[in-house]
């Protein structure tokens, strides 16, 4: 993994020192809130409903044990003993005090971390496939390119005051686990006819109040052109993007209003202009970064202990069947540790859980961890012979839940329990759905299902791309939840369709239960997933399940 | 005829720790909603909001929130203000933690 060089270290330390001075001047009255607000946001500090919130960047979701232990230390020292992992692979602390934040940032700098550009109208933390560097289906590890993009975008003088925030996601695999089509720029590694690796470049995707599936602006971009091409896109957006209306300022609107062809012409022209200035130093730098992401020395061992546990221990077998993904190395597996124990807050980890995960990563996973946008923790490289011991250790800390990819593995934004922008709660809805499917014992029967909940139209909970999406709104002073069906965040991306009128807070969990039961009724076989069934039969049977026979018949007739 | 004015309290967040605070009739910032000044006159509300907004060295983001008179003092009306006055629903953190201890 990438280690800060002298430049990174000096830059991050100087930013902490600047922010320390800014906090002092705010507290002594030299700075007004209007003056201070943009400064704190540049350093990831929000003021939320009950307290400040510090959002710390976890670049492309990658951590090692030292970093995770430091995150646990921050949780204990400056917060209430836990942290919240987000849908952008970051971590948020919900209770810091303003005076403490400079010390928190210094403690982060001690392990090569920061909170820069986790807010504001800048290029945000670059997100990536959480199985990067481990997945069997991967062309190449995308993280060196993500790190190059991080360095290029950090404090980039041209891009500190964009029309709106700007998010880039990258995957090294044709299977899209990074929701690249819902980002301002999505980069998907592909091979051309000659077998060379490059990127499919997607632009103008996004969720929020105007959800859009990103459009392919370049089918194949050689890796050497990536930085100037991204710079050309952001540069065109910086000039053309609207600054008159916050809700029309994202690049998805720029692309939509101007048309992809015009945007492509402008980007290609700008690219032609700036490409010669990229002399190849960026590629030399990338090669140096790549060396730091070399795969660990995978061990050779027999898998007898694994096979025995799998055959004899049904709890272990269930966990293996749901929480493991194929690894590129013989004898290895990718472990997804669920932060969705039934009834717990999605994405939250206590400091004790973080320390245990750090210990387990050091012992069993070549000291690597990932945070997924689905708010789980990934141990990317675990030899199968170590899985029984790992599973036992995880279970002892409430981290052994076998539900990854199932109905209770719910993405939920913080919602109105924490967020100042929220219009309704999301966390308790997620908790109650998880408890309900656990009580009914149906989630393994239901199988692959992505439920995603947002507590406002900004869609941090990715509800538009949930197979079942839930959007919490304020309807005349009462929480109300709209349901969408058929969303998809993968390479076959689709925006979900609204079912009809929303449901009250105490009606939403029974409504979701009716959808699950309707699916079990409708599916052709246990192999047909919820999404496949929805795509085959459409909305009608689900409308009937939600609203009664009359509504379902109308949907069928339409 | 003009619309009837819904009573209001003035609320903000504390500058140092971000905690939700309410302006009292004797010009303190209380952490207890019940201690807030219940403002029933629109013109008075505007003046009090100007007073509050001048105290940027203590608080952040003062605004008027709907409230009603209750047995122990003003109570929040909208569910957002109910959460602000209590704390999150997933943990007993925020103001409810202090109530639990009392």
C-alpha cells in the first residue's frame, strides 16, 4: 500500500497547522462562521444535527492495521468509541468537539491519513472496487491509478472551486463493484482488441435528486492518457458547469443539457491541447506507485482444516457461502466482514471491533483491509486454512454475521439521526428490516438482494440503484418512505422505478416484507434473483403486494 | 386576514461542541428545550433572531423553530426538532444520555 513521501507528509502537516490556526481564530472571534465554514469543510468538518462530524478519507477504501488502530484510537479519544463507515468508503466521527479536531487531524497525519477534500466543491476521495488487488476476475489492480488520481486532484489549483462536488470511481474488473456508472467520472478497466489494458471512461452519472446513469465518453482510453483525459473532463466541466443553480450544477446536468457529443468534442479538444504537457513523468510516477501495491507473497498451504470445518460446522459453512468471494491466488479467499449484524447500525464499528479487525488483518490477511461502499470491511487476502480461526475470532466480537449480499446487508445513510440535510430517518428502518427478515428466517431463501435506504433526496444511501430502494421524505411534518424497484448499481446499471405512494414510518417494514413474500411467490426457481424476477414480471405483482389487487391490475393493464 | 403566527423558539448549535442550544428569555443559551423562550409574536421573534445571530462567538446557525407550550415548558413540534432535542434513535447519545443519568 502507498506510503507518504516527504512531500505528502509536509503537505498534510502544513494543512493541519493551518487548520489549527483557523480554529483558534474562530474561537477567539477573529473569524466569523461565514468565513470559517468553507475552511472547515475543506478539512472534512461538518456541523450536523447534534454535533460536529469529521469525515476522514480512506483513499480507495484501503487500510492497513496501523491505520485502522489509529481510527480506533480517534474513536476512543475524541468520540464515543465508534466510527461510521460510509458509502464512499470513508469513516465519519459523529461527536468531535471543535477544539479537538486539529489534534485528530494530527493523529491521522501520524499514519498517513487526512480529511482533505472530503467535502466542498472539489474532487472527492477516489473510490474503487473493494476487492481490488484480490479479485479473480480483475484485469489489474486499479489502486495505483486511484492513488495517482488522489495525488493529482489533492489541492489541484484549477479544481478547488468547481461548480459542485466531483466524484471519481475506478474498477480494474469488468464486473462493476464500484458503481462507476453513478459517478461524475467512472473508470472501468477493459482490454482492447490487441489485448492491451485501458479504461472505458464513463461521464455524467450520479444519483441525488436527478439520477442519471453515466454515459460512455470513450470506449477505450490507454492508461498513459488517463490523467490528461480526466483533467480535460474536469476542465471542460469547470467552465461549462452551471453555477447559477446548485441543483443543476453537477456534471450529470452539464452532460444532459449539452449532450454527450458536444461534451466529447470539447473534452477531446482540451485533451489534445494539454496532452503534450504530460511528458511521461506521470507514468514514471505511476510506476513508482505501482511498486508499492505489489501483491503480497501468497503462501502455499493445504486446505484440510478449511474442508473439515466446512463439512462439519453449519455456521461456518453458511458464513463461507455468503461472505467469501473468489480470490485470484490459489488457496486464498476474499472475506467480507459484515458490519450489518441484525439490529445494529449499518456501517458502524466499535473501537474494539476495529482493533480486532486490525489484529486479524495483521495475522491472517497480509496486513490489508478494505472498506466497501456497501459499508462492510473486507479482508482481501486470507488463506483458506486460516478461515476457521478467523471466523471464530470474528464471531466472538459480533462480526460473524453471514448476510453479505442478502436482505439484511442494507446500505443506509446516517439519515435524520445525525445528518442536518436529512428529511427522515434511515438507520432505524434498516435495523427493523434486518430484525424482521432475521425473525422470519427468510433471507437465505430470498437470496441475493440489495436494499438501499436514503434519508433524503441527495441519495447517499444509493437508493436509486437498490433492487429495493427506500427514500425517506418529510410529508407535511411526518416521515414518509417511497419505494423504488429494479435499481442496479453494477455494469448493467439502472435507476429504480417508484412503486407508487409512500409509506409511513410504521408501515415501511411490513411493506418490504410483502415485497419479499411476493418475490418468493413469483420467482420461477430459487436461482432466479429478485432483480431477475422483477425484470421478467414487471411492477404489477409487487404493486398488488404493496397496495392491493386494484393497483396491481392497473399496473398490469398499463 | 393574516395567518395566525405559530409560536417559535430560537435554536442553534454551540460553537465548541456543536450541541443543540435554545435561547432563553433571560438571554442565556440553554441545552434544555423546556427552558427556551416561547415567542408568540412575529415581530418579537424577528428581533430575538437578530439578537441571537449577533452571538456568533458562542453559537452557530440560529433559526426559528416551531414550538408549543407544554407541561414543563416549550416542546418541539416537528419531528426534526424532536430528534434535535433528544439525540439519535440508534444509541442513547446526545441529550438523552444526560437525561438517563439524571
